[in-house]
């Protein structure tokens, strides 16, 4: 059954509550102090599946190392991965470098503001493209992320289960502040952070909820450790297996994956970060 749109008074009340909370509890985050599209792109990619606290420090470090699209496009993958260390999900670092190359080559160094075009860039799905459009260009793109989802579940889906994002998106669009969408989305996200402390299980009501698998001992952790080793120096498969305390077969599979994804290359018996 399609979720009914809330009445106009409910929308006004909702906007008032969220806006007042933002004035009182809004977070001062470094990427909120800029309208530089490149800086906002970096922050949005970093924030994918990563807590704000971890991003805050690394964001400043990354921008200092690669202050614009051209410097990132011209950097080696080894340089980019070295600065990225500690963020996890290293594919995002590769994607950022590929985006920088595309922006310089195809868009004359200017990040496009179109959601449709942004969504064609490496590592940028529809939601991230929409968030970049809203925050960097103040365009009324419609999207949700985990904190926004929590806010709408709390206000408009009380007593419901298995709530679909499609139904939430209808309400996001209906309640959107089209004059200042970037600030409105910041307010929604910050309200979602407050709700998480009070009602930690809200997002479990989403039809799209998935519990994150443990990081410790995972292939993702092992892959990250391999890259960290190879950033510092080339190594053989047997040396990597000893370092990870795993058998040669498992090490070989991980190295093969990283090679297929363009992270590493093999020269003789040793593995290197790809050029």
C-alpha cells in the first residue's frame, strides 16, 4: 500500500522541528564551510560507509596533499593510496583519482552539476551524485542516506515495518527546502544523529537494512593490509602470506583480486602498487 503524503501542517511542523534542532545542535564540519565542488566531492566519497569522526581528519590531509582535480589526476596511485590509509574501502581512492582524470579530460577541469552526469563517474551512485549536486551547487536533488532515512522513519512511519526507500523518497521530495537544499540536508542528517542516540533501532525498520559484516579477519581487512605493505615496499606472495599469517593459497587469491581491480601489478616474483 502506498504511503499517504502527510498533511501540510504536518510538513510545516516537521520542518520547524528539524530547523530549530539544527540551529541548536548543528555540527561544524570542514566540508560544510566550503562551496568548492572538488572539496565537497572528496568529502561525499569519503563519507560513503565511513563515520564522520574518521573522515574529519583524513579529509583535511587529503585536500592538503591533493588540493584540486589536476593535482589528484597527476598523482600516482601509490601516492593517493598512501594518503588514503586508514579510511578503508580503498576502491573509493581509486575512484576519486579516476574522477579527477575524467573531470580534467572531459569537463575542462569543472565538476558537472547534473545528477545524471555525476552518476556516470566512477564510484558515484545516484544518491552520492544527488548529494554532491545539492551541497556543491545548491540544486534541489532528492536523495536519502542513513541519517535522513532515520528521520523520516521516526516522523512519518511510526508503527511501520519493512519501509521502502521509494516511499521515503516521496516524502523527502515533498518536504525539501528548494531554496536552500544543502543546508536542509545538513539539518536532516544532524537530526538523524540525535535520533540514533535516542532510538538506535529505527533503521532496522527499513526494508533495505543490512547488518554490516565484521571487519576483523575479513578479506577486506586482509586486502587493506596487503596494500599498506605494498605502498611501503614491493613484496613476494610468500612474504605477504607470512605477514598476514595465512596460507599461500589464500594470499594468492587476494593478490589476484587486487590485480584484477587495478590496484597492483606483478613484476617477476614481487608485487607492486600499479602505476
